[in-house]
């Protein structure tokens, strides 16, 4: 088929996808499947082969995504419900001291964001943000809260087991999941410093908070270091625990009324991975039992990362095909690493801290509910990507831009950025971009590290220029009490700074790999 016609089909598919998601408010799952069918038919796929192709695309994507996202959600769920986020935050604050509360919470939020979805993780940390901001003498929670929110959403888009980055890795190099994980974490380290430095400047003005948040902040008690082992309200609230009220203790009600909103103020839920749905189990649902130590929670978060590192490094050192190579490959497989960490968390955070079998089952099953929606959306994205590859649409678009002189790394970033700016969902943006460049990447003579950089570039495109059509924007601004204009001045600026700066770093690495 003529390449220009294929490019026209791509433009039409993208237009229909944006129209159904933005204007008609269709769920991303349904919109992606419809666009995949229309693209397949328009691209010349015989009608009898369309559904088998969809099944192939769904199955090929879900093989890794279901395992990693499901296990990651379970691990995050048990850490969340045992108060693990709080103990890490307080331990970091005690280690760095009262003058570095912002830095402490930023580091702690980075750890918490690895296994827990952004929307849930941020909601958990809201009362701690309030208490730390009050202890640091800030007039509002924005100075500490906004850098934390942006850093967490950066990790959500660049580090597995989160759905977008897992989906794009599955499409472009499934065997590179471990290397993508380690590279994403390495990239996050300088971005933690950058968001702190730029965040101080961006949030230096005095913001006019919404009356609800202003009243809540006024009633918040300053954080008391050394209180991580005490009850929730004693650690982060005032004398009557007012900081937790609404910000955490009643987060279900707050989220239902103000979080799941699109720019027009109507409920939305297209992409739960981006905060489109409320956290089903927030911090107010902690189960009874002793609080775990910060060291234990940190160790459980780092355990799968260390196993993945063992597999990645061991695979380079061990002789190919040897027993040692097979063993380290098995131990370092991301799915196995997450399974080990989840089982360890069930015992060390659950059974050893007074949970019964029914309570553990409740937490695990509850974590899979929101994850199932994310997995289906990611699978539908895989269907669309498969169709783009089989019809040649993706190759046509990539080829046109490459012929125009756009490097593949920049191409991956710009395509994801265009999808992100247009429709807001990071998951849809990453999967659509991966589908468009998949054929070019598979056919190209790229080294494993170059493919990893392309995958990360797609993730960075889904972070940058986040604005009012991104549900993460509303989560951060609503909980911090900002207006839309102030959200654009803070959230949008910081996400763009991290995305574009990281892209520059990737470009420099590309020159030497």
C-alpha cells in the first residue's frame, strides 16, 4: 500500500482515538479496540483475520504486563496498608534532620513510587506532606508537595512495574525489562536533585489555596520526628488528628468528589494508571497490626531491584548457555523478582505483624481490582500496536519522519509527547508511540542499550507537558489546593523540565552506546 495512504490512515486513526477519548469520554479500553479494528480494515487486513490479529496483540502484550503489573500492585498494596510509606518518610526525615524535611520526603516518595501507582502513593503521602510542610515553616503544602508529586509521576512513567513502561518494553524488547528497570532508576537519581532545585524556585511564590485545603492546612500539626512508630494521627496530625481528616482519613470521600474530575468537572476514569480512578484502598484502610520498621519496608522494595540487577549483571558475566547463566537469568527475571518480594511482604509485613489469612487475602484481592483495569487498557494498547505493525502504518509514519531527518530517539519521544499532550493518558501515549516505532526498532540494527534508551524516551514523552487533560494534574492540584493557573505554573513546568532534561541526558548517552 502507498506509504502516503498509510500515513493518512494513521492520521485518521489518531483523530478517531482522540475524539472518542476526549469528546465522547469513552473508556480508553473500548476506544483503543475500536480504532484497532478500523485501522486493520483500512490497512488491508482481511476481515476474517482482524479478530485473530486482535487476540494475538492482546495475548502478546498481556504475557508480561499481567504478571508485572499484578504482582507490583499486590506488593504496593501490602506496603500501603501496613503504613510502610509513612515509616519510610519519617525514617528519612530523622536521618536527614529537621532542616531537610523536603529532601527527606522527596527521597522517601521515590522509594514509595516504585511499587505503588502514582494516584494511590500520592494520596497516602498527603497528610505527611502537610505535616512536614508545617514543621518546615511553609505557608502551604505546595513547596514540599508539588516536587514530590512530579517526581512520583516521573517514576510512574519510567520505571517498571508500572503499566506504560512495562507495555512499551514488552512491545520493543521484552527481554530488556530488567535493564529498563535499572536504567530508569539510575535516571531518576539526578531527576530527584533537579526537581528539588527547580521546585524550590517554581514554588517560591505564595499561592492562594482553596478554602478547604487552607482550613485543613491550618489545622495540621507539625510533624514530630521519632513518631513513625506511633499511631497515624499522632504522627501526622494535630492534637485531634485534623490533618488526617479529609486529606487521608476521609480520602475516599475527597477523591470521589474532587479527584476523578476532568477539566470540565465531570467524572472520568479512562486511565486508572494515570490517576483517572480513585485509589480503591487508601491509607485510611490500614489493617490493625504493628507498624513495620523502615528498614524492612525499604528492603522489600529494594529486593526485586537487587534480584533484577543480579540477573542483568550476572547475565553479562556468566558464560552464555552455562548453568550459572540460566540460574541468574531465572533469579533476575522481573516477574520472579516481584513474586519473591510479594511473598516476602505477605509474611514479613502481614503474618509477622498480626494479620490473619483473610486480611492478607483481602489486601491482595483489593490491589488487583484497579490493576485489572490497567492491565486491560494496556492490552488494548497492545492490540492497536499490533495492528499498526501488521498493516505497515507504523513503519510508514516512522519512515516518513526518519526520512525527514528526525533521529529515532527523538522520534520516539516526540510521538509519545504528541499523544500525551493531545489526550492526557500516559499509558495510551506510551503504547501508541511504541506501536508506531515498533517496526522500525525491530528492523533496525540497534544495540540492547539503544533500545532501552528508545523505551525510556517514550516514557519521557508521556511525562512532559502534562496539563489539564491529565488526571495526575488534577490529583496534585486538588490535594494541594491550587487553581488551574497555578497548577500549570507548577505541575506542568516541573513535568516538562524533568522530561526534556532527561531526554537531553538520554541523547548524550546515545552518542556513546
